[in-house]
């Protein structure tokens, strides 16, 4: 049995956000065991961005 997992990063722009939404929809079709969201503390509002992406993935 193959288990899939993915790591994603919060996007830096609206284009990145749009691409991430499409990517998550495609990844969902592959039924991954989990998707992790990695944050970077070099970004402004990194906590809010990471939580936002994490909530989107979970829901």
C-alpha cells in the first residue's frame, strides 16, 4: 500500500494563492494521508497566513 503526503507553503501573492487552491483540489483526488503546511517567519503575517492555509486544507 502506498501512502502519500504533501508539504505546502503559504503563498506570497494572489496568483500564488489561486495556484495553491487549484493544486490542493488536484492533490485531494490522490487521497493523501496528510498535507503539512510549512511556515516561514520571513514573511509578514506569517502566522495568520499559515493558519489560513491550514484551515483551508483541513476543511
